[in-house]
């Protein structure tokens, strides 16, 4: 399967076959990012490094992302320069690789790609895995001047304003979570949220609608049907996406921003674990 | 309550390891998870195979009691179950090997972070506790059945 050239930015998606041919490229860094904490150690793509969404990308005290200095250190340690193309892949239909890519975008690292289908597709095709951990030559990544929170990240107040202004809010969780029938996502434990439901005015478009059964992204026409034809979104709309902690919504952010070329999409990473616990946050339920 | 001796040995093993060594050892245990599955021809006194809403995949707990009333567990895990949970299935099958169902019920869950380490116990890794809960559930049902069928033997179990 090739990448659909009708995506707005088809260059951000690469096939497993493409990655297989470029494993040893000097200007490329393959990055695995998973939900399963130990999965990388059980076997990963040759030359792939591991970036842990919690340990490496988040502040360990405050619920926030790392600061630019820490991002520069992370990249330097992993042999990444601003010119390095980072190819992300991982488990869970690329939730966490999209999340890692989104965090890299917070720091303005522009050269990013996703391996379509992620880890599962690579394995399903019988491609090689290794337990050998690469040791890239350390680089000196410049400290980014800013973290682009205002551009691609939404906070509680932003999501509230979005709701009050009747601007597009997309809830990418499962329908049961959206309706307030459950306070955990299917097949996962409770993540400590006190109220169920959704942000008033939000529309339910589960992240899963954007992928095929093999975890690859649906083609451009199918995606446009979902988000533009059915939901009525326009490429210039100001859109906020959310889920529970921001990883599934990173996936939808990737779809809207790169595959469909929407220009003003922000990910509300506080998501439902913030909103559903916040005192007096307005909540809507539906059946 | 103190832990069973085999589980204590595993806890002691992990307590002397660095974080990196803990991860390596957990991977080694995860690699052995298949060995804890039921073997051909094995019969069990109680089996509980199900997929709960909060879990990624199916977990099966298979309990056999020997003539001495000692419990022997086997565990089956669906393919989507995380690596840490696979490791814990090996650890629990080995650590609880040969204790009585009553002793299974008394095991506190506070050994998990001692083995896994605080860094790896995350909200989405709670299935490591879930496995022990399921094993206790099977042990409890077995005990209840025994008491229902053989009330006079209650004190012996």
C-alpha cells in the first residue's frame, strides 16, 4: 500500500516498506513511543530509539510538558539535530507516536513523520525486530526559543471559551464515554475522573473513525467525508480536540492538521481527566 | 501477613536490582508467560476466563488443587495484554505456587511496587494488580464451594 497523495501533507506519512529501506539513513531517527511501558525492550525496529511519553516528554512534578532545555537535552542524547527527520511509530494504532510527534511540534521540530500502521503493521508483515538498543552519537540540539503552547495546545479556559462560543469541539473518546455512561475508556481502568459526560457543544467523532482495521489511516476522501462532509468542519475553523489525557486526541489532531490540512487545530491535553474533575465545569450528557 | 516464601524470594531478587536491571528481569519474566499457560491434558478444579470492560484483553485464571490442598495456578493472557502484566503473570504463578487458597486470599498487594518499581506503576498499568485480584477471586469461589459441599472440612482448608 502506498500513501494517499490526496492528503494535504502526504509527506508526513511513510509506509513500513519505506522505513525498512531507510533504517540506516544518517539524517533519520526512528522513534518508538508506546503505551506499553516495556514493549520497546521486548523488540523494536532496528536502529529505533525509545521515547517514553511520560518519563521523557512530561514534567515529573507539574502536569505539563518538559521545558525547552529538557527537550534540547532529550534530542541531543538521542542524536537528533533540527535537521533530523524523526519518524515516529508505536503501539495502539500510533496514539503515542502521534502524541510524541505533537510534543515535538510544541518545540517547533518540523521534520516529522509517522509510520502508517505503526508497530502492529510492521510485525504483521513479518519485518525484523531487535532487542539491540542503538547508541546514537550525541548532538547539540539548540534550546528552542519557545514552546508553541498558544498555537497547537488548548487549556481548560480555551476549551471553555470554545464551548461558550459554539466553536468546534471534537470529543474523540468512545461513544459511551461521550454519553457519560462510563468514566473509563473501554478496556482500560478508571483514570480517576469524578464525572462522566462531555464538554457542552462537543461533537463525538471517535479517533477510531480515522483508521482502518490494520491501524493505517483512512484515505483522504474517507477522512474528508467524516470531518468535512458529515461534521461540517472547514479548513479555516478554529478547532479543539480532546479525549482523556490527550493521546487519542493527538491522533485526531494529526489527521486534521496534516492529512486534511486544517490550519487552526489545538489539542486540549488536560482533556476529560481535567474537565471531569474540575469543580463547576459545565458538563453535558446524552443518550 | 508475610508473603509466601517463593514470592518473598522474587521480591528479594528485585530489591537488589537497579531500575535498568529490574526492566531486564521483568522482560525475562514476560518472556516466560507462555510457560504459565495450561498444558495439554491438565485438568483444573476451577477456571475463570473472561474479558472485563476495563481490561485490554481476555485473562484466564486456571486453578488446580493437589491432594494436599495446595494451589497451582495457570494463567492465559490475550495478545493485547501489556508486557508488565505478562511479567506479573509469571511472577504470580511462581510466587504463589503450592500455597493454600486461604493463603492466597491473605496476600497483600503491596509487593507490586517493590517488584515493578514506582516508575513503571502507572494508571494504565493497573492490570498488574488486577491479576492478583482475579486469582484471589478464583481462590475465594473455590473455598466457598468447598464450604458449601463439605462444611465439616472448613477448618482443614
